């Protein structure tokens, strides 16, 4: 069973190369932008990124340097988060559709693997494989970004080992980012379940068939009941800021300069800002997983019982 | 004899159309059963029921299992190639072998490697880069390397040129078939498997027209080429079908006493194709 899942997820990565190409492409673009920023700063003497100046400023306290470095890494990460959001949704829409479109489904079904195993492997790809691939790209991108800044600081006569590598809260940031990346598909689970179901069910045009009900049902609700509950619930799910894993205001204030000054003696830990147990015990999360389970069951049923030819 | 497939009163309807209509038959171990029928006769539906891809009414048992309910167990011991079960085009040959090795308990990677080394299929090629003939070679190699008790082939050589078709059946007999394994095959090119199969079944309009072993077929069916008054006399004996060939009459008889018609013309055993036409047209008349 577990050996099957490994083989199936591996197959997903072979087939859907976007699972690793997307984060790799984002890493390339982000690195290119980082080089461009440093070159601009070096050429014009002007920092486009105010945080970069702070790093090189020997007069500011280490805690602020740490925070500035963490912010640079998080800004970098936010691009990956957005890309992963799109990647996960489009992967789920594609996952059970292409095997029917290219007619390979009967071949896959000629092997001793149940439909449930196959459908679950597609969800696991979205929930684990995509965040892991994204995390790997984030780590590479962070290191490249720091190396680029080190080279620049070195040419400015500033010691990068002290100001960058000695200050950057690398493992704390990575741990926080990884937890965050793993939480995203769990938060999106009801929508991912819906997309997988449409992917298994739609004869053609899965994108429209997945998106139209999401757009039309809230409008119907408004016409019939003059309320927006469904629409708000969907938007709430699609937005990553609303994940009950952290309080965005609290997080923002953690990096507020005044707040930082008052925290001079303390270390800011990104991990400590995440409320993992709160997330895992949240009713919203479990309700979402339940909805995901229902759609997943429907997807398995369709793949199992529908005659494809 | 152990029966691998037992169907009794199997039916399958799509709306008002009865694609398979109250069909009963058995396939015994070690047989090569050829299944023939015109398009829309119910062949593919019947095969799908055997493979557990569709449910049906009546009793159907394959390797002692209910094919629809116990698909996973069934697929450990059944292989199939259908013209619609295409190999995924994006996959590399090496990836395909790795995947099957890790998911199929009865697959021998060494055997597949050995079989493939005799072909021009490269391990690092993607399926989409292979010709249709090579894809079929690849598929057959994979299936031959699976120690399965029943192989179902639905139009396996459709669209292949004659060299590949000949080679396909030669390999099937030499590498796959060992007297222990059982094959159920459908094809339009009946003459290609005529010397290969041990049993034969005709299906039309969802019903079985003929179910016989190839050995007893010559005893049961005979074709008479005749003309003139002999033809009239022969006609009185009730041929199931009659056709004109170069101004002569060719009549197909079923279960007739050969001595009775021996003097009326030239006797021979009908080819599978001719017999098929005779049975289908004869049943329609």
C-alpha cells in the first residue's frame, strides 16, 4: 500500500513536470531579480529595498538585522507561495483529466492498483510533493539570494560573514516556511477535493466546469437569500492570509520598527509566530478536510464506475 | 479441466439496447479463445465485463473472482491489451518498467528487459517517440513478463503493418503461451489467428452464434462447392448459407452427414471468415 503510494506519487512527478519546473522557474526569476537589485544598488548607490541598507548598517542592533534578513527571505518566499497556489489548483484540475484525455486510463486500470489508491496519490502529490518541491526551491533560492548579497557587501567592504551569515535566522525561517507551505494545501483541501472531482468527472473543459459553480452559486445565494455566506466562505478559503495558523496583524507588528525597538533584547522567531496546534484543532480546517473527503470519494466513484469508452 | 472464465446468463444493457444478451460460455485453462463479431456485436462490452471494467447482470466468474467487485485481485492475474488501452505517451520506457515493477507483484523486470533487448525499443525513449508497432512490441513485452493466468487481447494488432502483426502473434505463441496460460482474443483479421486458436466463439447482436473447439469445427461444418442440378439437390439438405463464387455455388452446412453431400461437389472445411459470414448471414436470413 505505502510502496504503491511512493510509486504512484513518483509517477505523478514524472507526468506533471510542472510540479518541480514551476518552483525551479520561480527560483530562477527570483535569483535574477536579486542580482538585478544588487547591481542597481551598486550602480546607483540607491537601495530599492530599504531592508538591504539595514543589513550593511553597522550601527543597528543585531536583532534588527536578523529581522531585516528574515523579511528579505520572506518577500522572496511570497513569490513561491503564490506560484504554489496556482500550481496546486491547476495540478488538481489536470490530475484525473489527462489520463482520460490521452486514453491511458485503461492501461493504468489494467494494473493491480485500486482507483482509491490512484485518486489518493493525486491528493498526496498536491499535499506533500508540491510543498516539498517548492521548499527545495525556496532553500536554493534563499541561499543564492544570500550569496548574491554577500558578494555585494564584500565589494562594499562590509564583512558578509558577520552581517549576513552570522545574522540570518536561516533555520527558523526555513522551518516556518515549510510548516506554512504544508498548511496551504490542507487549508485549500475542500477546493482541491472539488477540483479533483471535476478533473475525474468533466468530459471536457475542466477549468470552466470547476470555476463556474464557484462563481455562480454565491450569486444564486445572493439572489435567493440576499446573503453572501457561500461567497465569503469560498473567498476565505482561496485567500492564504485567512489561514488560522497565524494572526497576520500580529505577524506584521512583529516587524514593525517601533515594536522591534521595544523588543531589542528579544529574538524574533518566525516559528513561534505560527500557531500549528491551533491550526490543527481548528473547526474550519476539519470542516474543510471533511468536504475534501466527500469530493474525493465522489472522484474515486466516478473513476471506478464510469465507463470511459 | 479447470474453467477460468464462467459466464451464465450474462447480460448488459445500455438503455434499450441489449449489448450482451443472455450469454453463457466457459473458457478453460490453457486455451486460446478467439472471439469474433461485427462492430457493435457486443464483443468489447463482453470483454469489459470479463475485465471488471463494467458491471453486468447474470453470473460471471473470472479466475473464481467477481471481476467487477474484486478488480484489484483480478488484475494481479489478468493482463489486457486493448486498442483503447494506450500506453501513456509522456512516459519513458525505463519509467514504465520501473512503475510496473513496483506495483505489479507478478512482473519480472529481468524478463521484460530480455524481451525488449530483442526489439529496437530504447529504454530512454518516450512512448510518444516510438512507432505504433514498437509501442505494441513494448506492451506485449511487458505483458509477457507478467506471470498472469489470463491474457485478454482486444484488437491488439489494429493499425499495424503486416510484418509487425505476424511478429506479434509469433512472439505471443513463443514467449507468452506455455499451455498453462490462457488467452482470450478478438480481432478483425481472423485469418491471422486461425492456426493459433484452440477455441472459437462468434457473437452477433449480443448473442453467441457459435462456441466450439477448433478441433471439432471440421466435423460440424463443411463447405460444398457445387453447381447446376447438384446445387438444387444440395439446397434441399438445408445449407445455412449460400454464396456465388466464379459462377459456382458455395454452400455451408452445419451438422450434415458428409456422405450425403459428398457426391454433390467438392467438400472442404470453411475458413473462419467464411464460416463467420455464413453464421451471421444465415442467422439473419
